C-alpha cells in the first residue's frame, strides 16, 4: 500500500505521514443521530478500510444489537483518521502525539459540522479528551456533557479496554449507549436543581419544620450528609478512610429531596442547626460512612440509623468501582462535578449530597426489585451496628480466625471458578496469541494481544 494513501485536504505536512498508511473515512448513515468517536485505526482498520473492523468492533456491534440498534444507523469515526504510530501512542501527553492530534482536528470538526449529530459518544479517554478537553474517564463516563460543538457528548469506555479482562465494564458501555439513544431521540431531559449555598436563613428553611421532629421526619425520613476535609476532594470515597487521617472538617452538605441540597462552611451557626437536624432524621445516608461518621461523631454529632450508599451499591454491583463520581450517572442526571472541587467548592459539596441521596434511593429501589434489600439491611446495617458496639467496648479482632475464614472463602471461590470454567466450551474460551521475536539474539515466542492492547 502506498504510504498515506487517500490523504485528505489537511493531511499534507502531518507528522503521521511516515506511518499513517491510509486515511480511514467515517461510515454509517447517521439515521440514529449518534456520532461515535474512537481513538485511531489499527491493523484491521487499515486492511479493511473501515473503522472498528476488528474484534473490538465486533463486540461493539453486539452491544448495539442488544439495544436494538445497528451500526449502520450511527456515524462511526475516530479522533485521528489514520493508523497510530504504535498502540498507546496517544495515551500520554507527548509533543509528537499532540501534533498529530492537532493536525487531524479539522477532519472531525468538519464531520460534526456537516453531519449535525444530535449526540456524540466518545469511546475511551483519548477520544473524550479530544472532544471535551477533559481527563479522568471514571468521573466523566455516562454523564451528558455540553461541548464546544453545541452537541451533547456521552463518554464511555473503549471496547478494546473491556476486552482486556475488563468485561465488567460492558454494562457501563451499554448504559452510555442507551443514554445516547435517549438524548438523540429527545427523550432525555436534565432535572432542575435547587441548591442553597452558604445561606443560614435559607438553610434553616430547608432543614427544619418542627423541632419536635415528628412533622419533619414524616416529610423527610432520609437525610444525606457529606463532609469535606482539606484532603477529601482529592481522594475518591472508597479510599478516603485509608489515605486521609485528618479530622478537620471545612465544609458539609445535606440533602433530603432529590435535586436539592444545602452546603455550608464548618462554622457556627451553621454547625449547630445541621447537627440538630441530623438527630431528627430517621435514616442518615453517607457515601462511605466509615470516613464521614467518625469525624462527625468526634464533633459531638449523634445519629439514629446510618445507611451507606457506597456499600449498598457494592452489594448491588460488587464488581464495579464504588466512588461516587463513577456511580452517580446511573441515578443522577446532572452534569459531572468531581472536577470542580477547587473552582466551585460550595457547588461541589452540594452536588455530593444530592448525588448521594439519589444513588441511595436508586440502589434501594433496585435491591427491592431483586428482593435483596432486607438482606442488605441485615448484612450491613444490623451487623455493622454489632461490630461498632464491639469496637466501642474494646472487643479485639481474632486475626487468626479472620485469616482462616478468608482462606476458606478463597478456596471455595477457586473451586467454584474451576467448576464454571469446565462448563465453558473450548471454542469460546480466550486464547493467547504468540508472535515470534528475538531476545538477546535468541528466537523466542512471546505473548501478544495485538487487537486489544493500549486503549481505555
């Protein structure tokens, strides 16, 4: 093949001319209103002249069919329209990769302008960064983002990443595709929100109807509570209690109704009003209560029943990340916010409380549909209360019995896994592909997963 065949009008002078081989045009009718953007073509795409022509493309098409869509109904393109220099070339900022991405920008810009999609789905961190200019896929996936193109954007994971032993994210990909369908069809609307930011009088109006508690708790039986420390916004919720030993609270927020929240600096008279309100709530919800609860109790706060939305989610989806920014888009229709901790700390804190409440209510409803909610209450809330009382009385943990029990569970898991593997037909089991190479002048065979390596 002639190097740089089918070069486009802006391709001359591009640094990729020495390896690009062939410009791969978008395909698909776009009748669905969805434009899908990946990273760049690779060997299969160059050989067939079609984006997502390999195994990752086959997986993507299976997901689309499960949602009642065909690939031809989309427009499928890439951020860069010719072959990458090597797998992972665009994964990290580097001058040459940045030059190629910048030089190829007019192709995608012109496509968006001419095809006028109703929504854009970006596959992987590279495509997301190209279209939205943001990093951190875990905290941006599944949300509906505004873009400089005036077109909503839904980022999600690249099929190649899912095929690298990350099959748990296939459902996340399908969720994003379903969300894109809703946006393209006009059936998705962002709910309005009302947040009270650092206003004491409005805080009182929002929180307390009657100090007797009866009227307030009937109307608002569940109260989401969230705190911020000097380090908390830099750590995701599931790691805070392990990596942050600070007991200094700088801000807190509360929400009793989805789409609403109050936030306030950790000073009086805000603290006293919020403290009394937390005592009224029948159920206080936190996302990782092992972090928030002891810090509030150290300040003299008392609670009735405490539920943890993070662990309720883990009970529902045990194989997916637990951080609030990752979980929220499944139940919260607002914009991503975890990147706003420094620029808009009050807004950031208010959304934390609102999203926590929405996640809790959504997960509770899902567990109830599955008939598992009461089991979660027993396994987490009731058992957790027993453990807390034991800890308060100084009951020591038997490390030897704990280790033995862990080993027993791991052995049972391994036995079950081997049994299940035995039921899988050999023709569909994953295969390791080898390529021949030289190491130290000696010809060897080394494992190679050339189809799927390097994309997130």
